[in-house]
């Protein structure tokens, strides 16, 4: 089996756990993860399913997971597996059928970054969509090659925008400039799904400028890059962040660099 096949098996094992235990969707473990979020029982079960399969793979892998943090293998790892077992937990808890599972394999080194992502897989839990990105080889949705949308004027663009940040009036003002400057917005509350839809051309951009999104979501930004798009940091530079459990992300992921920069300009009020 290839590493892609083994990681796909791990993701699909997590999906099966979720779908066969939906009656537990609102149950909490009583624990809080490293990012301060209460852990759903299904989050933990899905993560355990993924980790159980990864730890059986012959290739030694360090694991960075949303709920359990960093898990070290015996000996030097060849890869780091970065796992988001359920992206859209609040949706799942409320019975909204929009959530996904994401995993990336990163070539291990002493100074790893998001640019070192080799394979990323994102699967929608409730729809028939699986996205697989391989470094330098593009992205496939259900086995078919897809890419970002052709760039268009912002007043015709439909974007995803994450507004979940309270108590920051300047963020709200910046957000309104962006929302008013585009044609319309969508938000699933599963950022991985939204990033995959940017990567495959359904959305023109996905914006998360809160500084609150954990690095475990890098499978989504990897998809956008492999789909031919551009992911910009707050300063406009190409997104390339160190791999660390406490690393947070702020970005504009778009069909091209020019679109990302136009959205950033709106956000900054420049």
C-alpha cells in the first residue's frame, strides 16, 4: 500500500466512526483540548481511529493532532501526520451536515514548515467528496483533477469568510469592508471544506484573518496551493508557517495572488 492509500484508509475509518455513532454527536468528554475547545466524544473517537491506523503503518510518523497534541514515534520519523479529526464539530453537535476530516503528511526535518506538506487528504463526512493533494502533482476530487476558478472582479466573487471573533471592533469593521466589496459570502463553519471548494473552483476565496485557526488546518491551504491558487499571510506574503502545536494561521486563500491581495487591501483599509 502507498502512503496515500494508508492515509485515506485512516480518514475513512474516522468517517465510519462518526457516521455509526451520530447518536453521540452532542456528547462531551469533559476534557479541553490544547486550543481551549471542549472535546466532543466523537472528536476523540475519530482521532483515535486515525491514530490507530497511522501507528500501524511501517513508515515511522510523528503525529500532531487537534485533541491529543504531539505524539512521538519510536526512533526518527520520516513524516509528521497533522490531523484534524472533525472540522466543523459545532455543526455535527447541532445536526448540521457540514463537517470534514483532514490529514497532511509532512516530510520530517528539524525545521519543518507548511511548504513541506507532501500529501493532504480532506473528506466530507456527509457528502461524497474526497480531495487528495500531492506536492507538485495537483489536486483530485473523487479521482478527477480539479483546479481553482478563473480570477474575476471582486464584485463578482463569492467567498467564504470566517467572522467568529468577538470583542474586536476593528476586526468587525475590516470584515464589513471585505463583505461589502465582494458579490456574496458563504460559510460552512468547516474551513477545510471551504478551502477545498476554493481549490476546486466552487469558491473564489476563503478568508480567515482572526489569528485563531490552528495549524492542523494546513491540509486545506495545501489544497489551494496544489489547485493552482495562492494563500497570502496578513502581510501579503505567501503563506509558509512553521509546524508547531501552538502555531495559528491567518490568511486569504484565493484563486490567484492578485485576488488575495485585493481582499487583503479591503481588510486593511489601505
